[in-house]
C-alpha cells in the first residue's frame, strides 16, 4: 500500500489583507500551523509522500523565516524517510526558485513531465509524475505531454493547472489550461491538482483540487486541508484531513423591525449572531466573519454612520469572542410610516382622502359602478368594496410609494 497527503496553494509570504494588524499576524501564523499539522500527520500515518501541487510560495520574495521553517519541517520528513513532491505553480514558477532543500524534496522543475519511482516495504512500485511552471504565465496545456498508464503499476499525477471545461472559480487565471478529458485520457490512479482554493472532485473520478490548507481571505470560507490517499492493488481510498486553525465564514441576518433604542438593537443583534454561531463546529475565537445585515428597520440612519458600523464590529466581536467581524449592509431599507409619506406626497394625500371618504368623489363612484369585478357581487356597494379591501390596498400603496417591490 502507498500513502500520500495531497496539499496545494499554501501561498507562504502572501500579503494577507485585513485592517487589523493582529488578524494579519494570526493568519500568517495559521499558515505555518496548518503546514506543521500536515507534516505531523505525514509522520503519524507513515505516509510515503507529501504532494504539494503548486503555489507553496506567493511570489519570488521568500523570507528567511519561511525558508528556515520549511527546511526544519522537510528535515523532519527526511528523518522518517518521507518524500516531498513539489510542483511549482504560477505564483512560484521555476524561475523564482532560489531555495534548495534536502534530497527527500523532489521539485518538478521542467516543462516536460518528470517521473519519480518509490517502493513500499514489499518492493512494489508507484510512479509519481509531475510538471512545473517554468514562468508565471504558462499558457500551454502540458497535461497532454504526460505518458498514459500502460501497466498495473499505480501512477499519481501532480500538476498546478486550470481545468477549463469544468465550472470552477472564474477569478483564477487560466494558467496551464487543460480539460477533464485530457486528465481522464491518462488513466492515472489519482490526480493531485492545485490552483483552485477550494476542495473539489471531478464527478466521481480520482481527480481532485485539494484546495488550500488555510483560507487567505474572507471568500475562502470553511474547513481547509488536504487529501489523505491510500493506493492498494488498484483500489484507492481518499479522506479529507482538515488543517486550518483560522476560519472565514459568511453570515446573513435579517434585522427587520422597529427598535426602541440603539442599545436594544445592539442586544437583539448580538443574540441573533450568537444563534448563528451555534451552526459552526469550531471555536468562535478562531472565526473571521463577514456579516450581511438586511431587512427593513428604523436603524438605517444609525447604520449609515461609518463610526456606528466600526463600533458594532469591535463591540460585537469582543462580546461574542469572535476573532474579527466585518459588517456589510445588503438591501437595507428604512421603515416608512404612512403619515410621513403623506406629508411628502400630495398624490398619496389625495388618494388617502378618497379611500377614507369614497362618496366624496362622485366621479370615481360613478366609474366604479360601471366596472365588473369577478370576485364582487354586482350589486355590492363600491364604498363597502373599498372598506373591505382597505388593508390590502394600503399595503400595495405603501409598497408603490416606498419603492418596495417585494
């Protein structure tokens, strides 16, 4: 049996964005924590190889701190006779590679597929075949250069590529583009892919993006990690291993209602967030949340203040023990009372006068008598019709004059 851990898109030394310097520091630390957990997992499970499918680094400027960290962790693996198979991606192409590591670290530093062979305790053979990005703008389909599987020996392919004909993250560039058909044509036991920052499998095929091991921004939500792969006699087992220690999440809360005071609003909002937090399976102190608030409320004026939003973000995060909270307004509408609308709208004022005293407009009453309504009795009094449906008519007018089409 051969065992591997597939990870990708670590992006060490990325310029992580946050207005809070402490959060930026925590994210940088969490990248290393996640990688350290991956190494510890490899040692615990006695795996054969750690597969890193590109973008281990974010750019060519690799800090001494990062280089030293990687050396120490790769050495831990070397001491346990665990190999590292690393294919440079578009963020860390071969031309950026200045670091050299131990002899257990195999870097695919060519634009043609390179093969490594490893053996298990029973002298069985597994082939690891990969290709690297030579520069940061690789547009060729290098997957087509991979050899097809021709015998029973297991093959694991590793590449940093965009699979074009499958719906994935459109914000990611089409570097080393390929197709699902190209990958399937090789008949490999497993494809370890990088480039897309969320874990996904292509249908029921053993073709995976592992996603990154730690979310880098608010759009990379939830659990992050790698795939634990077992290959044995033509059979394959795949298990997701969570690795991240900081979690991004989105949350939407409807704050519709009229609140007696800003303090009442704060406490109710805090309670609503606390209820939503129960749905997450990790400690709130490790959460970075983007909160979308929506609805119709008398708090719109208060929430239009930048200072108010910043105060809510800081106080709610502190009271609920959340690492960081960002508040965004989404389709937030003000509560409008009919009396206020009438003061600002002469047309509405006249309509309300007619509704309150239908017999006062003889022309309208004459027109109504000539209109036949399916749901009304022909002899029903027009005034009673208006009174009977006054509440419904009021709702329709409020929606019309406030622009609320819901």
